[in-house]
C-alpha cells in the first residue's frame, strides 16, 4: 500500500487563484491564474470552479485524481450552498476529500497553524480574523465593497479616483492622480463606464490602488492622505479584534511603502506584528488534512 500523500491547496481570491500541489509535504507544482468574483456572487460556484481548474492546468504537470483538496475561497460562509455546489463540481475531477473554508481563515491557518492570533488580509477586500486561546473566532470588517472593506485595495482605488474626479471638477485639491485617472481611459468622463465594464467593479477599482500608493510614496499630498487613512482603518480593525499579535497578508501588504504604513499604524495601537508561519496556500493545505483546528465547524467538507 502506498504511503504517498498528495494535497492540492487552492487560494481563491477575487483577483487571483493560486494552486499548489504537494506530495509528502514537498512542493511539486505551483501556479496562479485569474480569480473569481466570489462564491456569494451570481454563478459563483461555476466561476470558482473554472478559476480553480485553470490554475491547476497552469501547473503543466500530471495531477493525481486521488488527492486531498483544501480551498480557501471568498464567500464560502456567506453562500454555503454555492460552496457545496463547488464541492460537487470538483468531485467530478478529484476523487479524494475536499475541504473549503473562507479565504481569510485559510490565511489565518497558514499564518498561525491553528494557534491564537489575529490575521489581517489586505487585498482587493479587507478583513480581520482573530482566534483566541479558547478557539473562539472573531471577524472584523470583511463586509464587502458597499458596506465595509475599509482600507482595502478597492477602498484605496475608489478614493483615489474620487479624488481625481473632484480635482477635475475643481471641488477638491489638485493631485497627480488626475493625470493617472485620465490615462486609464483617455477622459475622465468615461471613468464610470471603466469602473463597471468588467462586471467586477471592486476588482476594477482595486487595480488603481497601486498607483495611489506609488503616488503617496512620491509625496503627493492627496494620495498620501488616502493611504494614511487606509492604513489607519486596517489598524483600527485589528485593534477591534482584541488580540495583541497580528500577521499581515494579502496583495497590498507586498507593497513595501504600504506595508510600512500598516506597521506604523499597528504600532500606534500598541499591536505587535509578526511574520506568518506560512501563507493562505499553507492554510488551505492544512485544512485538507487536519480536522482538529479550532474553526473546524466553519469548514465545509465533502
């Protein structure tokens, strides 16, 4: 009988989908593709399935049918029926057990390996999850682009574009962001169409966030104020979670300037930032094999 254990870990976000295949804990393949709007969106299960299959296919290596699959996916708790539909679709391709958890808790699992602490996910959206010593889970923000996600890429991009529009109208201070926003489409008048043309406005608005952060790093006063507010919002969410130790993850945290601003904002709240043990893919792989994590009841299995 073979002792080979293969695990397919998936980190499915709104912007990108990453896949990692391990055999006996050794990484044998990794790739990434385009993400999906989220399981709670229209056709969420179908679009998520396509994103996962695309990322797996991009590894360009044979993927065994019999393996354990762990997935961190946005919207898995908000739309459990959609998550179960996704499990059903994946069952047609993979024969092993499948586990799905929301993408933020997958990041927490990777960062803390099931131990206590707070994880801040700052990407297109923004959410904080804290797990205390008793295994109790607390969520702060993560309420989506219309109700929350303060300090996220969508939030930064949207406020940067609002600042540009205000500068164009002479309702706000001048900023180099006006030139950057105009360059997106050629005219400010076409920005509303640009924001919605892909069908995923949060992702579209979030694509402008790196520009806002770059302009802040260069000293543009308007961009700097937006970025400082964003870092403050993220730190506020971490402080509200009630635990001292914080790991920061997500695409925004890879920008050196913004990462430094988050660190400064956390320190202003008396919070201690530490490097994560692993990433969201590590967490997705962990939930595939481990049924003793403090948030087991939040994992959908099939």
